[in-house]
């Protein structure tokens, strides 16, 4: 079972957190992500970390799955829907790459078809 390790929000000087937060607002590319580490009990610890450059994607997901995700996020302190989605996608990508035996190569072109499929 994995558990979420929440990083401390306020250190010795409470103003440090406020000042670093306001500087992060100016640099809109700085956000949080999840890092997975295996602990001594062979369980996976999830650590929220700061990373650079994230992008937004829009997905349509069935209502029952969204409701279950909201329930998990509600009952897991420190977990956000974005962090949950990133973790789920990270695990799914790792599973696909392990089944394939190697990582997927880079796309030949960076353009993907967007929007609704053509009927």
C-alpha cells in the first residue's frame, strides 16, 4: 500500500514559505508533482515535490470514476486531484513500458490530432 508523505509547509521562518510562494506565482512554470520512492518495507511512498513546466490536458472521464477519485482525495490528506491523476498516469505508463520491454520512442512529429474524432 502506498502512503503520501506531505512535505512541511512552514519551516523555521514562516515568512520564507510566504515569500517563496509569492515568487512561485510570478514564475508560473513552477508547480508540484509526485515522486515515488520505495521504503524499507517495500511499500511505495509518494512525495510531493516541486518541478518545472507542466502542461494542461483536458480529458473526459466517466462520472463514476471521477466520484471515486474525489472520495480518495477527500480522505487522503495532502493529496490533490492533479497529483492523483499524475500518479495514475505515471503508473499506467510504467506498466505499458514494462509490458513492451522498453520506453516508447519520441514522436516523429509533435502534432497530435486534437478534439473530437471525425465520424
